[in-house]
């Protein structure tokens, strides 16, 4: 119990949508308990919204609501700024203005961090205040803080996870029910898991932004979204998922960041995960991140990756840290970071799944195998399925470089006997 009433830390919130509204609700409801447990008394001072006239499910003091976000940042009555607007501008300018005014900032804006993180971290360092972002990746899952603090002395080899709930929901429906991609996506949209325009999710942009943030923290180098090799799930078919299941795998969209010597490899793509791997059991809109370290071995963080209250909970945790550091005149641990040396995707090695439709006649299999051999891609297993006048050949390769596999696919497309080159998925796990 604290002997005296803690001084109030006044909070300015930029954005009062799903997450912002939930944060204001949490602050108003939990402020007394937070003050008792932590010695930090938080008050909502100002809230910026696009339309101040619109009815909202939160009660705010008179004059707290405004349509001028800049006035919240410059208000001398605001001590800490929480940015929940999304997008790059005007969020970038507002965050920079807050940091230059020596006001700590808490954000859940993954796109902003993935594109402008280096600039923002430099501004925070120059001002001597916090820039915290636990909610930018995996919603309520406490992931950033353990990577940044608990595992600060750990040599991390790989961070691999499911960081987009929309695509995981779609792939779960395709796996469990045999649904088509289009039907599964429509269901996700009806339930509110997917936006009317789902491009950011299904094409992997959202996951790539999160992968860049995770790589930056895990390896202590600056990684931006453009460094991330990105593939979405739009080309994954029920046939791919069925074959994966028969072979003992589950298809997931993975964000993978790993150390490769002095370089960093960062990528997002669908992959076949062994059914025995913990990530294979992550279903619906849940997220999970698997961390592999030299001393700690393997850790997995699991939970809801989105939603108003779960994400607001993560924002609130950062807000309490930022407010406490402001009161004691300090800031969280940070370190200067050099630009990452990124290993090109073409140089990475993996096992691969691929399928092709061919004319069903003698000699075709030998011609196909010769193409693999020309590029040094060794076949681990092959299955054949009759399709009338055609046959579908399904291959799992031994480890090969992306460059050699892509060259193999290019040559297969020019074989007279090949009617269609279908899915290509990386295969996770030992051979």
C-alpha cells in the first residue's frame, strides 16, 4: 500500500475506435486498482476522434473530446500520448511531435513502426522518453516485453509464428471443413474477422509488418517491412490442404525471422507445419509465436491476437510502464541499432511441397524428374493421383535453395507434358 496519493499522469488518446474506446473504458474502470497496485494514477485528459459529434459508448469529461489531434499532442495538460489511429500519416507526424515535446508515446500501429520505426526510435532516444508498442504485434499476447527485456541476454535463433488472426481463421475453416478459400473468407468477413477489403491480411502485408517488428527486437537490428519476403494465402487450395493432412502436416501462414550467420532472414508465407508442432494446433483467430533461443530452448506465446479489449489490455500495460518511467525520470531499456543485413530469399534453403498436373502417358514422370535433377533439387517423396486424362504429381523435396526450386518450376512450366504447375509450400521441420 502506498503512503500517499500518487500524482496523476494525464493521458491523451489519439483515436477512439474499437481499441481506443476499450482503452478508455479500461482506464476509467481500473484506474483505482492500477494506482493501488503500481503507484501510477492514470487519468484520461483528452481524446482525439474524426467526428466529435458521433455518439460513443464511453463517458468523457466535458471538453475532453476533440477533432484536432494536434491539439492533444501539444496540450500542456497531457503527459503521455497513446496513438491508436492507424496508418502512417498523420500518425507519424503526431508521434514525432509528441516525442520532441518529451512526451512518452504508446502505440499499437504496426504499419507505422514497420515503415518508420528507426526514425521514431531515434526521436524517442533523443528526447529521453519511451516509445512502447506491445500491442502492435499479436494483440494481447505479452510478446514484445519478454523479447525486449526477459530475453535481452538470450541469443535468439528464430522467431516463428502465426500473427494474423484472419488468415488463420480462413485456413482453419479450409482444414476442418474442406471449405474453399472464397467461402472461408466470406465467413470470416461475416463474423468481423476480415475487413470488406481483406488485402492487408490475405496477401500477407499485416503479417509482414509484424515480422519486421519482431525481427528488429529479436536480433537488435533495424528491419523494415520492405525487407520481408511476402506471400499470402490466396493461392492455397483445398487440395493443398488435403495433401498436407495426408502427409501429416497442417497449412499455416507463418511469419519467420531467423539469424543466418551475420545476416537476418525475414519472410511471410504459407507453410506446411508438422501436425505434432505446437503451432499446428493454433486454430481460428488465435495467434501464437514460437521463440527458439540458444539457452532457453523453445518458448511459445499464445492468445488472442486482436479484438478491442485484448489489444487495449496490451496498450494499458505499456501505458503503466511509460507513466511510471515518466514519474521517476527514466525510460525503458533501448539500444542503438544498425540497419539489418538481410539474407535474400533466393539464398534460403527449405524443404518444399509442390504439385503439378501432367498428361497421363509413359515417360512423363522421367521427364519431370530430370528437370528436378538438372537444378539439383532432390525429391524426398512423390505421390500420383489420377485425374482422367491427366495425373496430379505431388512432391516433397529434400532441402533445396529457393533459387533452385524457382528455376525448377520455371522449367516445368515449359514442358509439353505439364498442364499446370500448382501450389508451392515450404515445409517446416526436420527431414
